[in-house]
C-alpha cells in the first residue's frame, strides 16, 4: 500500500535541497510575479544564507532571473528557461499525486 507523501518532501528528494525546492515551489506557483529577497525568505521560512545560495544556483542555471533597482533586487521565475515547463509539470504532478 502506498502512503501519501508531502509534495514538498518529494521535491526536496528530487532536487537534493529543501531550500531550493521551497524557492522553486514559491516562484513557480507565482509565475509572472517578482519577489525581493526578504519576501522569498519570509514566504519560504529560509534564513539569509540558504536563500542567497539557492537563488544564486538558480540564477546560474537560468531558471530564475533578477532585476536590480536602486534599493532592491527582485527575483522571478524565468518563463523563457528551457526548464520552466518541465519544472511546472513536476510541481503539478507531485501535487496531484497527494
């Protein structure tokens, strides 16, 4: 018998990082919306260093893009990334399975 698994745990196992999974889940579920770093930290419950590390990793992969203004840096999911659609499908699949 198969037990129900938390979608967040599935994504953590898949991506190897709970912080990365939480950031991806937030940004993918809010496609088209920008967040500044503190918002991402508050929404995901992450502290500064894990949030910065994973945002940098996602930026380096082209999955996330950033826009800098005079006093803030904004992040959003890169809908033009070749990974955007597959990541959306993975997130939707894990939610449907539970």
